[in-house]
C-alpha cells in the first residue's frame, strides 16, 4: 500500500505537534491524545505532509518568528496554517464548538447560530484550501479530518478533481431531524460530498448522513454510493482503533517497575490503597465536556453508595477531568457543576482514611495515564453521546493480568464493537449503580473471558488496521472514479464523433426524453418540452440525412400532444407503441391487459401508505411514481413494493422495470433495446447515436451496434460508450450537430 501512495497529505484543525517559544528559541513537542496520537503512527508510514494550526495566534508571531516556526515544523513534515485570535474565537470556539459540536452531539439547547461565526468558518476553510492549492502535487492522496473542515473537501475537489480526497468525521453525525435545524445544512453536506470517500465511526452515523443527503439534495443512493452529477462519493463505517501494542507493552513495563522507578502518581495510589488493603479503584477519564455525562456519573456513583452501603470506604472513584475549551460558557458551567458535586459527595461520605471521589482537573502525561489504567479494577465511561471513545479501548489494552471490568455507555460509538463490556444507559442512575455492583462482584473467570474477547478484537482492529482500511478503500474508490472519468465525453471524442457525423449519409438518433432532454420534475405532467428543445429537435430532424426517434417510457397520449405534428418517429411505453412520422400509432406486438386488475390493488396499497405517490395507468403498463414522496420513505416503500410484486408476477409473464423514482410493471421482453433493434433492421445507417439516463436505457445501449455513439447522463456504471453530466450537456451536443 505504501508504494501506491506517493505522498499522503493529512489535514486537520491542529497539527500533531505544538510550538513553545522561549528566548526566541522554538521547541516542538508532540501533542497528546485524540487525533494527533491516533494519526501520528499513520503519517510515519508514508512520505507525508500534515497541515493544520500550530496553536499559536498569528499576531503573536513576527515575520522572523514565522520563518523559524515554518522551518522547525518542516522538519516534522508539518505545515502551519496561521489564524488570528479573533478568527479562532469565531471559527474554533464559535462555529466549530458552539454550533457544530453541540448540534452533532444532540445538545440543541446549547447550539448557537451566528452569521459571523459561519462567515469566519467559511473563510478559514478557504484559507486551508489556499495552502493546499499551493502545496498539493498531482499524485498526492489527501485525507481531511473532522468537523472543523467540513467545507474543505469540495473546495479541493473543484480545483483538483483527479486527486483522491478522503474525509473522516471523528464525532457523531446526527439524525436528519436534528441536522435539519442547522441554517447552513446544505452547504455543509455539499462541502462534505467533495470527498471521494466519507468515513464515520459507526453505521448509525453513516445512515444518518445518507438520510440527510437524500432528503436535502435528492441524490440517488445505491447502498453506500451517492451518485453525484459528475462523480460519486462512497460512504462507509471505519471504527477507529488505538495503538494497542503501545498501551499493552507500557502496561507490562509498569508491572515490572521497581519502587524507585515508580512515578509520583503511582506512589500516591499505593499509599492511598495501603490505608485500606481491600479498597478498589473505579476509573473515570474524560475531557471536561457536557457530552461526556460527568455530572450524571457522579449522581450515579452517589446513588451507588446509598444503594450499596456495604461498599463505603471500600471503593473510590478516581475522576480525571482534562481541561477543554474553557473559553466557552457551557464548559465553565460544567466545571462549576462538577466541582460542586465532587465537593458535596466527599463532604457527605468522606472519612479520615477514605475519600469517595479522588478528583484531578488536569492533563496527565502518557506514563501517568498507564499507571491509572493499570491500578484501576473498573473503568466507568458513561458519555451521553460520544463519536467513539478511545479511553474505553485504552483501558482494556492495559489489562495484562486478566482482571478488569469496563462499564460503557451504549451512547458511545465504541459500544457497537465492545458488547462484552457492561453496557448501560447513561441517563439511568439505578442501572449504573447496579452495573458498578455487578462489576465489583464479577467472578475472576468471567472477567478474564470478557477481556480476552475484547483484547483480541482491539488487537486485530488497531489504529494501523483502521487507517489501512480507510486508505485501501479510498484508493479503490479513486480507481473507480478514474474508470468513470475515462468514459467522460472529451473534446477529442466529440471531434471524432462530429467527423463521423459529417461524413455520414444516413444518420439515426435514438433519444430518451425525461432526464436526457429535460430535467426531472416532481410531477411528470409538467415536463412538457420547452421552445429551445423543440427548436433543436426540429432542426435536427429537418436534415434530410437524419432520422430522429424519441424513445421513452412516456405514454403515447403525452407524446401525441407534444410531438404529433413534428417530423419525428415516436416510441412510447419503452417500446410497446410505435408511431412512424405521419402515420398512426401501432403496437409492436399484441398484448393483453387483464393482469392490471391483479396488480392495481398492490400499487394502490402503496399509494395509500406513501403520501406524494401516485399511479400512472398506461395502455400496456402501470407505473408507481414516488418522486414527490419523502425521499427516505419513498426509497423504502419502493423496495417493499418490488418484493411484493415479485411474488405477484411469478406466472404472469410480466417484469418490473426500475426508472428514476418510478417502478413500472409491463410485459416481459418489451424494452427500448428491442424496439430500437427493429427500427435498425429496416434500413442501413452509417451514423448511429443513442442517449439515455436510467436503467431502462441500458437495454438500448446493449442492443446498439458496436460502432454506435452512445451517451449516458450521470455517473453510473453503464454500457454506454460515454458519460455526460446532465441533460444540458446532451442538448449542447445536439446543438453542435445542428450547427
């Protein structure tokens, strides 16, 4: 894999290193925790460049210090983005952490919607894009991270369409009902869709994102592929792992330390435990954030002490709260609440030799974290909402003696893959209290069995596997994109096509209507041809060397109204009806309609259950339209209807035809391909052209001669020779033919 990726460019809000300046000297130190720790090992596997904010405000650095900073960071393969203090207030503390963060974690009551926050967020995303544009190479692979840069993928894809762009969201993506609250919801979704591959921690987040795409932008989605007009985006779940080996090995080394080598925190723990030899530690580690459910956890621990008084003086909750975003008001309030709760619990229950809650408000270096993990029998991790939660995984990785129990909130992304933990609802105080009791009483053999399964899974799907899977998937998507791009109708192929057209004496055009010559409307009755289209088609047909065939799923009555007096041949209902220029409609073959009364009740049932849908009754087919329905409901009902119709059609010689937001039932064997083939048998043509936009047109492309020029509208896998972006592109081609 490393040989395929010539250079990996990682972009995140913060660089993996921090800058300290003293006496005009620059010291570069690794940042600890979160994305920086997780991705550092990944970046080291490739020739890489990491772009992000250094943590220094732009106005605090002179031009000379900027040059020194750039040079120091370059040695670490990092490139800084300079952001001013006021901009950080609006972009980072503002839109990122007072708008996106609370909304995506379902804290709508804390979400703020300020236009100036949004405008600064856009500006900073543009600044990142500007730096990328200066430094990207054509053979780079780009991986953008997290909610601070949701607009960046599109900005880059527009400038560098051939560069593979991956995006990973490290926080939850909320349900559509929550996401729709955001005033800039479409801009956010469109920005994210600039990525070729979008990664989320869990399938739930992936599903929520796809729902928002379908409802807000109306793109067609096949499984996890979003069909955009010019390309596609793939959406998938990649649960982030940890550097399992690092944590496990550090825990083994911790056990082997002699007394004189032990850190101060370990000595404090041992002194604390020596006062009561049977005492057990319950560990709680979080950033001090309202999404982590820390007040709930303290209330639950207090409830545990009341419900199970036999554990008084035998259990201590070691609570490490890491300072976070203390400039945001909600974070100041949560700290005040936690401080007061800890004080109240300790005031009510503490004795001379026992403190119920041992509280730290600070960051801890890695070695001290290992000491805490190793010394604690139980980890109590109860976020109200959490994208993943790597602390839960780190705790398990340090359990080297087969003892230890994880109590984990089912609202954490990690719960999806850590079912052997004791899973709890973080809002249920009684359930948490019982879970603590269960963990304290759990037999050693059961602890060992649970741990072995968890550790084996974490070891197998570690940070390297996570990153490797994402990179492999991104490169695979990029390969698929290139195959689609290879079918794009280029100026070179256009020139060849027009040369063939100019030399030909007998030419024929097969043109689909909806989606190919006109855009889709919610009500198909309103898709009548406009004057511009009529002019193009008439001029094309007026050439004595041309034969123009409109071949569509439309009913013959609509085609008669629109084109009855035009010099075109018309094929309606996918090949059931043919009307040669100047003649009456005729059936390609005789068919009955007795089956309609069998099918109609099923279609009507789905109309009744799905607002916005309706039945179109053609002469020899029936169509269920769901373009006007709720996108999610319509797609779900379409699947249900197809399943039900399959059993109904078993002995009726009928087939189901899927179009764009329609399901049509018609006689088996009737399709556009067969209809076109019959017309081609009537004469010899030295130039054949076909254009369509959906699956019904694949029959047309399949039955065309090899030398035909076939055009598909949209980035979908197709038998057509070439792809164009839209019906406007088809019209432009036809304009060139007639000019």
